[in-house]
C-alpha cells in the first residue's frame, strides 16, 4: 500500500472516509454505501466543517456507518444512537449531529427514543436506512418487513403489519420528513441537505436493497434487480399525506418530501424556559 | 484543583440525602444530568433541575433509563461532567449503558438510591440488594467503582468523590445510597469552594492526528478529548484497540494483544489501594469485626456499643468504597480475629466477599434483612455474641436468624 496514488486514482470522497478501515463489510448490491455517498455529498454541498460534524450510529449493517466516516463518530449500543446524539447535541449545541442507522435500530429497539426526540424536537438529522429486514443478524423479520414477505423468522410469510416510518416521524413531531430509495441519489442528497439545514428533528428514510437476505429469501434477484424494481415502482409525490405511505410487498413505493414545517427546537425552548 | 465558587452553594442546610447529592454534583462541576423519575431518587433530580440554570448545567428528563444513561455518555464525550440518578428498576435498565460506558472508558456518575427488590419491590422503602448488580450487572469483563454514604453529609461529599474518581480513572462510578439515607433529613454543611478538591478532566494536548483515545499514559488511564475539536475520534462498543477501531478480522492472539478489555479491569485493580477507602474503629485488639456499609453501618453502631458494654472486643470496618473491595485488609484481619459479622439489607451479598477474602481463617456471620426497613441493633449485638463465643470449626457463611425473621418465619 506504500505506492502513492495520483489524484485521479483516488476516490473523490476519500478525505471524508476512514480509509484505514476500507474495505468495508457491506455486501455487493447493498444501498448503505450509496446512502453514505449522499450524506457526504450533502455535507460537501453545504460546506460543512467536518470537525464540527458528529455521526452517531446504532447496531446493524447501517450501524457500521459511523466506523467508516471520518468525523467524530460513535458506534453505540443497539437502539441508543438517538439518546447518545441527544447527549452530544445538548452538551455542545454548536455541533451538527447526524444519526445514521437502520430501521430495526431506530424504529424497533430504539423506537421510544425516536418518538421522544421528535416530540422534543432535538436538532438532529436522522438518516434511517430501511432494508425491510434485520440483515446483520442473518435476515430476521423487522418492524418494516412488508406483510407476506419471507424472512428467517417469518418462514410462512410475515403477518405483522409493518411500521410506516414517515407517518411515525410526523406524528411524533419531526419537522422534516422525506423518503427516497437508494436509487434516487441526487434527490436523496438534496433532501439530506434540507434536513441538515432544518433546525429541529428531521428524518430521511432511505429504502435500500438487501441483496443478501431480503431479496434472496424472497427471490427478488440481486442488488441490480432491486434497483430496477425501485426504478419501475417508485412514485414521486411530494407532500403526500403520510397515512398513504404504507409499503406493501413488491408494490408501488411513494417517495418524496412529505413534511417540512416549523417548530421551535428543544434548545431554543430551553433557553426561553430558563429566562 | 479547587471547585468553582459558582458551583458551590456554601452554607449550612437541613436537607435530605437525595438533595445533598444534587448539591454535591453541582460542587463537583457536573454540567449534565439526564434521568427518568423513579422513587425514591426523584428529589435528587428535582433539586438538580432547579440548580441547573444557576450553574450553567443542562437537565433533561429522558423517556426512560436506557436513554438517560446513553445521553449521559454522549454529553460526557462532548466534554461535560455528567451523571444520572435512579433506583433499582431503573438501575437494571441502565446496565446496558454501564457496560458501554465502561468499554468506552467514559467518566460519569450514577446515583442509585436503592429500594427493596426484586422487580418493582418496595418503591418507598429501603434496601441494599443492588450491591452485586453494581459490580457485575452488565455483561462481559469490566470494573467499576462504588461508594456507599451513610448520611446526607456524606451524600454530598461522596458525590464529589464519585466525580473525582470517575474523571481520574475514566470509569463509571456508582454512589450506592439507599432510601433511608436518601430520605433522611439532617444537617449538611457545604464548605466554601476553596475547601473542595475537584478533579479536572485530563485532556490530551498533543498533535491531533496522533491522538489515540485508548492509549494510557498514566495509571493505565488514557487522556480524553472532546467531540467537535477535530480529533475525528471513533468510539465503538465492539472490542477495540488503542485507536478505538474494532478488532473484527483478527485472530485470537491479536484480539487479546490489542484489546483494551484487559486494561479496563487492570486500571482499577492496579490502582485499588489508591481508590479504596475504609473507616476502621478499634480493630487493633478486636475479636469480632463488624463489616458494614451505608445506612447499616449507622444501625450497627448501636449493636457494637451493646456488645462492648457486654465485654466483647468488637471492632468496626466500614466500607466507604464497596467496589473495588478491600480484599487485603479483610484477609489480614481474618488471620487475627474470631470472626466477622456482616449486617446488610439483603439476603447475603457483600458477606460472600468477606468470606472469600477471609480464606477460611475466620467465621463469617450474615445478619440479613429483607428490606423495607433497617436492622434491629439487638440482632447485630446477638450475632456479635454468637461469633465471640463460637469456637467451632469454620463453616462458611452462617446466617444469623434475626428476631424479625423468627417472628415471620418461625
């Protein structure tokens, strides 16, 4: 590895990554890498000072994001990314604190923290990568697994109604809510820019292919086939009421920006409360 | 370093142990408290919430104890001295965060105002049954420090001591109080700031790109940095090396060689003599030694007094630091005395540590109490008498049948 690489040979986002930890653990066809690229592109676009960005992840495939991003990055226990991020943000409100984690981490085991951080309107940017399954542990049913879909713990098809993440976020009080798939890189980047710039609790859901577990057990092909499916079945409908955003197995996925509203962030309210 | 005068509310107060903890935290420089209301600890959080704006501190009431303790970790890494306050069931929920905090070598304080257990137990009444949970509650290998106050004055002082130890050893420190001490109202003297020693956080000042968050430089303890200062640190609960990077694809030898886990244990064990504080009374010629902690050490005083009047040479060893346990001192005493009497408000926890360290050289009698109240000192006296006259061979831990137990269970 001692040979110097020319500028052209280097990956353009190398300076934002912990290159000493590459190669990463993500499988071919996974959408988490695309999501990270979008996060970095968004931070570049707003000319963020990387020294003032903190990334907090939980456990799971997406939980490993913190390990590859070259900011102050925290790989916390399962479900606790949001409270850890809350602690950082409240102790130093100047920092841009982003939570990048999966659907299981944020909505199941960390569901209570998600709801209450949104209610308090803590100024965090939450990127929730939703791959419909617990992939790190080998493909178990998730709070987002569509009805009838197979997983290793729904071997006869899932009969649990899945969570609608944008609806949950809106109901709990998030000020900005968007959903894209890993295919919509430019739109996703734009949403992440808006989410970071929005004071308060913002949520961007990223529907991501899990080519190793979700698509294999459901015979949906590889990562590319999943991308083709997103291409054919995504429907952009900005400001669609979030109650219409349930995801049915292999049916249309509504994407777009659904919530963009004003609520006073926690730290502002707290300052007022103290006076 | 002396405490900041702005953080010290000097004066003479008539307050309970819970409130004294809040004043102690303020004096120690605590700037972040996240907690969830639970009896009998609420007065401490309430008092801190009131003090917070006056000392430039943040108080947040979280949605649960799982979140509270992790928010404390986040705030500590953002540079604030941080703590949480809880009781039994909340303490159970915090176990996950305690292990995480120990693994990340995060300084923070947990105040546990113990109540009767198990489960919801006796919320409004006392207990001392979380002592082993404090030591072993989270999974995996790690060490913590635990202190046990017996009065509101000590609740104030030991909270400061807890912060100082947390910062010095980068370790979770538990103040194992209980409902009696927490709700006992007594005179508390808060001295002037110039009389309070406060351990400042030891920050790293070298080149940014050379900072290794888990490389020790003194007493097996690494210096810290704050998030947001350009160190680009990475922290993970996975087993990690000096750089904080997980040891995932390494072989067994490499994991063991590079992992920080061994040091998590060693930094407390190797410094145990510096950390441990015990209060001894009349041990020189004692035949019987009462080992106690927290509220029980105050109750034991009466039993000890009775025993002395009766003519028994009885000494007292009070655990200020319960963890790490004063192994050496117990072993030393075991060789000289007839036996130990260990009263505690549980069915036997610290007594087994005493037995372990006495190596079969002294008898060990437990005076148990099921909780919701404190011992009758007569029982402690009777147990002392039993040990004093007992010349039979060693039988491990013997349980003294208290008057209360005899009354209830026959």
